[in-house]
C-alpha cells in the first residue's frame, strides 16, 4: 500500500492507488450497484498487490526486511493500539478495548490487508533471495495451487491473513513480471475494453457475485481468477497514459493509513446524515467520507509521519 522510503514516487502509480482506494470506500459503503461491483471487485484489492510487485526492487535482504519492518510491521502495531483506544472510548469497556487491540494485531477486520501485504513481501523477499531465476513463474504456479486449495477447503481468517497472502503473492509476482512489459496504449485500450465486456457477461450470469477476498469467498473462483489477472494488467497499463489529477494522486499516497480507519469515518457520516433521500444522501456520504479521509491523510502524514510508516526504527 505504500512505496518504500528509498523509492521516488511515481505519480501515475499513486493515482492508480487513489482510484483503487476509492473503490475500497465504495465497496464498504455498500452503495455500489451490481454492475459496478462486477467491474471493480476483481481488481480493487489484487491491484494493490500487483502495484507493490511492480514497484519491487531487489536489494540486500537485510535492507528489504528492515524496510518491511519500518513501513508495515510498526504501523500494524500502532494501528492496533489506536483501534483498542477507539473501542474503549466507544464502549467504555477497557477489556473490550484490549481484546480489539489484540484481535486487530493478529489480522482482524480493520487492518487485515496491511499484515497480509507484509507477509507477501516477506515471502517474496526470502524466495527471491534464495533464487531469482524463474522465481515469479514459480510463485504464480504456487499461488494458483494455494488458491485452489483454500477455496475448496473454505479456509479463512488465518493469522495475519496468511491464507490470502498465500495466493496474493501471485498478483505480486505478476506485477513484477509486467514491470518492463506493461501494455502499449493501443493494446491497453483494447484489453481494458475486453475486460469490461467480460465482467459484464460474467456478472450477468452471477459468476462475479459475492466476491470477498478477505474471507476467500468467490461465487466462481475461476471467473475471479481470470478477470483479476486480466483486469490488473489492463487497468495498470491504461493508467500510465491517463492525465494526472493531483488530488487523486495525493490521495493514493495515504492508503496505508486510510485502510484501517476509513470505515470509522464512513460509519460516523452514516449516523449523521439523513437517510430519507437515498440517492442524494448516498452521494453526499461518499463525498464527505472521501474528503475527510483526504485531509486526515494529508495532515497525519505531515505532522505524524510515524503513523504513515515513514519513521525508521531499525
């Protein structure tokens, strides 16, 4: 979800992340129509893994693991404590707050994606250190096997979401493969068009219904796999040719912090806003949530960089 401190930011990558995170907020708002879900659900989480793999640069293993520790592990602990404090304030129960902090730290609902990404990066770093020849192909093959087993056995909610990480590594490896091979403009346009048509067709026969990567729930695992792979390649390829909107690109730099806390903002506005005019209130709800998250990210990253994984402890 974040770029390593020693990497120069790439605006179109940040903008891609920003759009993907808008999909995350839309998903959790439960306001998207079925046809919208069919288009964004196959890629809005796997896209983050794909981008992380695209940005991966092999360095000394100690430097890589140190970076993961500072950028992902420390924020995981801090966010868990913060959620525990929030729970105490909301429930007036110290014990419930402690339980929330512990459950969050081991990969609970609020921050599951961050430790999952951490496991993917650790796994990839270690395997890549042992042998970088055909490592991406091997990891994609292993990820496909893992995906098949996990969806067949209905495994979910493993520690630090290891179950999701075991096949999300495939998206990470795919992103690394396509780093020098993203589609040219014409092919990218054609591929994104094919992706959209495929999503419409598969969605119309309910094969893309009820996708929940966190819980490993897919109405059709094969349909998800095909659309996810095609979508990540097409979406990332086309994004490099689109004009940069500096606000969306900036929003994309805050995803690490916003992933655990955007739902809190969303729930707050759901309670505040009137629900008697559904379409109007839904639009205002999304807009206010996005704007609030934007400024929370901006000022937190500016004044509390420790919450953004920007402080080196090792």
